[in-house]
């Protein structure tokens, strides 16, 4: 069992984490990902899909529980799932790429709600009115820290400073932020857990993720998620932008449509927790 746990952790680390980053370099995770479909060869795409398919046999909940024993990955529910969208809303390197309004309209079309894990530096290119509208529609925004970097690799005081700064930015839109936090790149240490606890936050990963940042195939992403989702699941997908991960818009629509067909209610993390079976 210990060997299995170690292998799963190595697999997860290889696929999610970006080693050798430091505070000074601030190399963003998205810099290593394909931005458009043409950025990746058919061979690499096939390879990544194959690995993810093999991991699915282990089970998302098993992987999350073993790799992140101190984190929440799902809830008990008979008919609800939480939709979480990472890297909201639009990267600082993509000034004309914001799709917040389009995503809000898509969620409304399917009567769905989502928890947006917002990167503090991803606010600049988004209209205030679009964020306000998103919240009015019943969605929520949560802390995803200031930058798209693995904070496990930088000093703990910098992590805490960035956590506080992101909270301050999000408080401009909501004074009643939820208690959820998600570490960028799923990169988290015991010291980070202590800081998160100090700020009355809970770390949430998820049990359904299709590696959508590395696999630019909307139909494959949505099909993978719909095959692996369960009542009580926490679904992870990344925010699409014009010209960057734009395939996730179609993937998200396919997912929303499929979940509705399965009679699963799509809610925020807060609602899923509140209404989860005891």
C-alpha cells in the first residue's frame, strides 16, 4: 500500500508541479502549457491522454485522498456536484482575452453555479461589472493566491503575504468570501497548511480533473469528466480565455449539458458542503 501511495504521489507531482521555480523568476505555469491546439503534437496529445486514462482506473478519489490527505476532495451527496473553475479570470499576459461574461452566461443557461478560484493577478483585464454580475447570479469567488506558481517552492512568508493580498483584492467584490482555498499547481506543504488554517481557510482539491491545461481537446476533456464524475464530486476545470485554453469553453458547455442529462445539480462548493449528507 505504501509503495502504491508513493507511486501515485510521484505521478501526480510529475503531471502538476513545476520544479525549480523561485520567488524571483515567477515563471508562470501557463508558460509551459499549450495555449492553442496547434501548440502540441499529436504524439504528445495521445501520450497525455493515455496517462490520464490509466490514472482514471485508480480513481480520482483514491488519488486525491492519498496525495492530499489533509485536503477536501469531495462531499457526500446523492444528486449534487460542485463545479470549480481555476485561474479566474484572465491572465496578466492576455489583455484582450477575458471571457468572464461568456462563462457567466453559459452557467446561467444551464442553471448552474460555480466556485471560481481567482488568481489575484488575473483581475486586471476583467471588467468589475462582469465580476459583480457573476456574484449576483449565485456564483462565488475564492482564493487561488496571487500568481500561477507553485508556492511550495518559495518562502512561507511570501506565500502568506500573497494569500493576504489576494484576499484583499477579492474583498473589493465580496466581503463575505467563502472559506475555500486551492493551491496553484496542487503544490502544497505542511507549512502552507498551517498558514491556511491560521487564516480560517480549508484547502480543496477535487476528485474529477481532465488535465485540461495540457490536453487541448474539448470533447475528450468533457467525455473524461462525465465518465468519472459521481454525486458529491468536486470538478476542476480551468478558466478559458480568448487565445489561451479557449477549448475549455466548449468543454465546459459539454460538461454542463451532460451533468444536466444525468440529473445532477451543479452548485458551488459552499452549497455542496451545506447540503451534503451527514
